[in-house]
C-alpha cells in the first residue's frame, strides 16, 4: 500500500502549522501592561488563590463518572452494529452490562459513592 500521499499530507500540514506559528510570533502584538498577566474571567477579577484543595472523594467520583461514561460509548457502538453482531453480540453486551452493574453495586456497598463524612465501611 502506498503511504506517500499520507506522508506528503503530514509534511504539508506540519509546514502550515509552523508557518502560522511563526507568523503569529513575528506579527503578533506585544503587551507589557501590568494587567496583561492577571487572570480575568467573564468580567470578574479573580479573588484568592487558584490552588483550591478538593477532597479526594471529588476525584474518586470524577473517575467513576469517566469509567461509567465510557460504558455509554461502548453501548452506542454496539447499538449501531447490533444487526451484524447477532445473538453473540447481544450476549457480550449483556455480559458487559452485568459486569458494570456488579462493579457499581460493589462501589455502592463499600461506600465509595457516599459523600457523608466518615461513612466508609470495609467489606469483609
């Protein structure tokens, strides 16, 4: 298979990106005002530090969301190809959902989804 058109495309895109960055650097405006370096969001000047500490539970819930959100992506892909996969694909999707539900049940049982203070308990 000939990959030279792809190589030419990659080289052209690379040259175009470099040209745009170079022109932006050469022709771009330079600001040296005092307010240039200060953060500004929606017309409101920031107050306090940007280094706010979040609880580890916040990040744990975020990871759970990402993991279970990916479930939807796989199920949408399965739904598009459901006719081609037949009963074997249905069985695999059912197994996938079962494993995810078992994981969700386990997380619920150990208290990983509970936001109350000191509510975690160990599973024996």
